[in-house]
């Protein structure tokens, strides 16, 4: 296997690990905030109150966390493309 293939594969695996590490924590926190928001909506619907639809701090935090997770997923995707390219160039 030529050196360029090994470099592409190793760097791709490294990028996938980095992207996963960057996306894991923000995605988990995003899911927790989303579940909490759904729970509040259910409670307010049960209670009969009108829900305020304005922008809250939690919705801003969810947007930031979702964007961080998307960046991590894009890094994982780039790593996958590098690994795939390394294997395709080898054949």
C-alpha cells in the first residue's frame, strides 16, 4: 500500500475520532434541553396555560449546541471521505 493511502486512512480515522469527540457532548446536552422543553410543554398543556413562544435562553442554547454537533458531524464526514479515498486509491 503506498504511503499516500496510509496517510489518508490514518488522517481520516483521526478526523473521525476528533469529530465524534467534538459532537458527543453538545449532542447529549442538546437532547437533554429538548426533552426538558417537551416536558414543560406537556405540563403547560395539561395545566391549560398558554405557552410563551418568544425566544428563550434555552432555545438559544439548543441552537448553539445543535450547531456544535453539526460541526462535529461534518468533521466525521470529512474523515470518512478521507478513509474512503485512501482505500479507493489503493485499489
